[in-house]
C-alpha cells in the first residue's frame, strides 16, 4: 500500500505540474487560465524595474531638451558610473511614489478624489501637465476635470507616461489593473493620448515579468489602449518601421520625426504649438522609448543610449525604456555596475521611501493586487510564495481626443475636501510675514519652489519668488504712510539664479519708477542694491510694488535679502 500511495502522490504531482505548465487551474469547472510567478522572481524583477528607471534618467538627464528635432551626438551621452544610480530627486521617480503612497494608505479602491487630494498636497517641483493638474486641484477643480483639456492645455503632454511605471510594477500580468490605475491617477493631469501613453507603458511593464521579446512587450502595451487613438497609431508605425529598417534606428527616427514632430496633424494639442521645435507631446517621446527597446536588442547600455540620443525629453524616455528592459532581466541578471552603487539610505525627494522601503511597499501591494484581481497566493513544497495570476482579456479606456474632448464632469472639491488641501499662497504669505513683515505677496508661481531660504549667496534669511507665468510677475506690495518732515528711500537687495535673469520693476501707486535687469552683470558681488527716492510722495499714503518680472522665461527666480524704508 505504501508503494501504491507513493505512486499516486507522484502521479497527482505530475498532473498538477502539467496543468501549471499549461497555465490552467486544477479545477475542471473553472476554465480560467493562470500565470504563476514566484514571489522571489517578482521581487527580483520589480526591483530591477526601479533600477532601470534610475539608470535611464541618470544617463539622459544632462541632455534633456537640449536637442530638439535632431539626434544627440554620441559623444554627448555621459559614460556610466555606478554612483549615478542614486537619482533621488527626479520627477520621473518621486511623482509616481506619491501614487504608491496613496495606494499604501488607502488600498486599490481609493477614490480618485482622494488621489487628487494627495497629489494636490505634494510639495515637489513640477512642470507641464503635472503642474497644471496640481494647480487645478489646489484651485478646487477635482478630478477627472483637473486633467481635462478644458482646464489643462498640457493634457497630451508626456507626464503620466513618465510616471506610470509603478502601475505595471505592482500589477504583473494584470493589464486591466494597469488601465484602472491610469483612470485613477493618470486622469489627475492627462487626457486622451496623454493618458493612453501611461497605460501603454504600464502594460509593457506588466508583461515584462513573463516576456522578454520587445515586440511582444510592445504588443501587450498596445492592447491596453484604444486602437484608434493616435498613440496606438504611433506604436504600430514604429513597429512597422522597425521591421522595414531593423538595422538602422536613425532611419526610423527620421520617419518618426517627419510624422510625429513635423506634421501638425499629430500635434493638434501640443502645448508649445504644432510647429515648435520643443515637443513634449507623449506620442513622439513614446516613440523614442520604443526605438530604444527595439534597437537596443536587450542590451542595457545600448537601450539607454539609443533612447537618449533620440533627443527631446531625453531623460524620461530612456528611464521608461530601461525600466521595462531591466524588469525583463531582474536584478540578479543585471550588470553589477547598475547595482553596486545604490545608496540604501537615500530618500526619494518629498516621499516616505528609501530604496529598500520602496521595494517592500511594492511587495505588499502586489499581493493585494493579485487577490483583488481574482488570483491567489500559494506556497510550494518549500513554503515559498507563488503569485497565481488570472489571465484576462484587456479592457482599454474609451477613446477620447484632447483636441475634440468629451464634456467636463463639472467636478469640484467640497469645502471639507478643500480644507485638506495645501494652499501654497497662504504658506508663502506666512513665510513673507516672517522675512518682510507688512509686505504682501501675490502672483507668485510655483516654479523653482519659491519661499524662504536660510542662505543664498552669503546672505541669511532670504526670500525667493518666481513669476506666475511668462507675462505676469510676482509682486511684493505694501501700503505705507510716508512722513512729511523727512526724505524716504525704498532700498532693496536682490539677486538672480545663476542660470537665469529677471527684471525688477518698482511702482508707486501704479506708476513705474524703475525697470532694472537683474543678471550676472548687474549683481556685483552676487547682489544688486537698488534705491528709489520716494520724496515726491512725502506726507501721502501710497502703494509700493516690487515686481519679479520674467525676462525670457528661463530660471526667472528673484531672491530678496532686504526690503527697507530708510
């Protein structure tokens, strides 16, 4: 009997193994197919996915938007050094960790409104669709309207594409969850192709835990988005051009440039205009991700270098490409030079996460994702966890176009919700009160993180402002009663950012008294001392205005070390 029992056990084990190999459950009444992924393999690949993002953004960072509509020369791509992996202050990484934190705190069923509140409360520097979406949220425009083209002229920009990596890294083999996460987090700032870009990237990541062929990865991402979208058209084009020119990535780049950069029909909602050399549209930058994946031929260095050399947003695109590729490899198979330099104590900007903590949280979330998707967690004979993931037909989001959008949802935050949202204007005013009592700040934009600085160019307790936009400067104002019996002089000490300049405007009761460029030439010793005689208003009450006026829209920060009436 013992011998018979032993043979039966072996036979049963073989049946189970056979069914596992076929990807089917042992329950004959349940036709669902499953994929099986040991948790150790998941963790290995997921960790590599994050390392890939960090490696790609590190290499591409120095060339970001310095080559527009042209290929970056090979000698301009920096050589890899192991310490470069420590990219803890990149928006390609810290934004998506805000979304991870929301999921960690509230779970996968968190509302889009709570996701919006959490994103509105982020304090890091943002640009384009991210910045516009967050500004909308802080102004009370709740999602999904915060990303709707009616309120957000950046809706087709690259933003959710560069931060959707998390969605696939916590959803291996779960493309419908990737689509759902895009609807929850991508809608905060994007719409149409801008949203589909992130769902496409997330879909590639989800498949990268089971597949290494870049064409099959791209096809998996393609299934996650509407087939009649321009983004899907771009993906099919790049695949076709790759098949036509498998050994010439520059020829494919030229075809991409001709259609997705030079043709206004494919830049109908370009924030910079349909003919500008600057192109942050998701489609062309997404094409550069694919060029890196396809022509890199599985080589980490070549994948990053080629994607970088395509230009435009040359740090975001190799970050996505390397993230997907590294996921297929796993940390255990990565060249040591991409692993050895990581600082386990480094903390990602404005987040709760060090690298080890990030890996731990993703490991927690994936278990919840598997169960929520209808899968389960099993253990093998040694007690090791195995993720059993159901195979499902992908259900993409409905087709929407940013240049011809559907109706707005007319969604607004309630008073109770607004009470939970950080108000940067109030916070900045409190900082002004501490540095320059009696002065009021308005029209201060969020770029370059304005506010109080402990020190700048040797001066203590400095306040930094930034213009609201290209036309409207930040204004420091005060109403004062000027004495009759003595002369009064307005004195201020100002400086510029090392990378830019601005114009100081001084007004009294709306009358322009002074217009002075603040740049490297006018700030002898790092600071410019400006004095304005107010004697003609002696004995009167006047409104004083000091304006940080933009001049070319490049690093326009104004630094104020002193504002006094003498």
